[in-house]
């Protein structure tokens, strides 16, 4: 017997639902994207108990009610923005060095006597 994952009312869960079928997607999308359903995943608090794979209504942190298929119980946040772009990895340090040099130059010019003083 397989273990089923079940949530109870009030549990933090994730549901998903199909927002757009391929026929309803924009014609401006690449063909491989347009051929796929547009699926939404929403996290919230379960209003009732359900097993993974069953339909369930959740209340989101903003108070919206969303109904979808239960996909996870107590989900985490596992997103990523990908690997850093090599051209951008040094931008922060470079900018801080430039600001520091500007401040040193500004302080030096403020400390030097002005013409006619």
C-alpha cells in the first residue's frame, strides 16, 4: 500500500490549475511554449482536508480563495534566478570603488582653499 500525502484544514499547501489551454495562448509565443498549457501554482492555507491529486480550495496570504489540484503539503520556496552572469559579478565591487574614489576627490576639493579666499 502506497503512502498518500494528505493535508488537513489550515495546513500550508500548494495547489495548481490550468489558466490557459494551448489554443488560448498568445500567437506571439514561440511554438514550443504555445503548445503547452499555462499552469499556475498557488500557495495558501487549506480550507478542508484532501489528498495530493484531489481538488482543494486554499486561502492565500492576501485573502484570495483559489481552487486547484493539491500538489504539495507544507511546500517550501525552491526558486532560483540561475547562475550569475559573469559580466555582472564584479559590478558591485567596481561601483563601490568608484563611489569611494569620488568621495575622496570630493573631500579633497572641499578641503582645498578656493581662489580668492
